[in-house]
């Protein structure tokens, strides 16, 4: 089980993590929460039902990582498609941000709920619902880190250039986190497949 998820009864999954891995996962999830930003809470005295129908932004984020997390619905430069993308974003981005925040919070909460971490680490056991939260958050973390590293499909492809970075390369720690998160994500997906 060390380093990869295994299926558990009831549709869940479990993984053994050491103290450093727990700290890294928690830190990355907190940074993702900071990147996504706080939720829009209704102002004091404001009708919470009205907040449910609040419109979101119509412009894509300027931060490349956020633009990757909240992509355009239609990628064409055609004026009608840009307008359709803006309209789609206005009515969906707030909900998407909420879901991404909930996923990252689930990661933090499940890690915080682990008992004392011994010399051998701890076993993180997830329910089926928590697995879905973790999958979403692992994906968001990989997209964010990959964007920051300017990783392309070719970088991850057959040439293995990400694996051959010299230790002196300042990107090495983030590349290692990116690859590790990918392995966690892959094994979690495998546990959920029938």
C-alpha cells in the first residue's frame, strides 16, 4: 500500500503516507484553496437564496493556472463564441469554484483527521465520496503545478524529460510533486474502476 491507493470495501480507498507526504499534500491543498479564493458568502442581512442565483464573472482569469482550472467553454476567437463563453462562465464559474474549494477542503480535513503519525506513517482511509473529492483535488493540483511548470504533453510523453531534470534545476521539487500527484491520482482511479 505504501505510495499508492488500494481499494477498500464499500467503494473507498486507502493509502499509507508518511509525515512528510502528509505535510506536502496538506500544504498543496491549502495553497490551492488560496489560489481559488474564498467563496462568496452572502453579506450580513442579505437573502441567502438570492446569493444562490448570483452571477459569476464573465471574463476568464488572467492567472494562467486559474485559467487552466476555469477554462473557456469555447476556445475560438469568433465574437459569437466569445460571447457564448462569457455567458457560460457567468452562470457556471461560481459553482465550479465552490466544488473545487470543497474538494480541496476535503483533502485538508481528511489529512487533519489522521491520528498521530508514527514512524511508519499513517494509513489514510477514504470513503467513496471522499475518493471523488480527492480525485478532483489531485487533478486540480496537477493542472495548477503543470501550468506553473509550463508542462506540455510532450514533457510527460515518451522522452521522459521530466524524469531527467538535474537536481540543480530549481523546478525539480515541483516536478517531483507533479509526478507523485500523478501516481497517486492514477492509483486512486484504478481503485474506483470495477
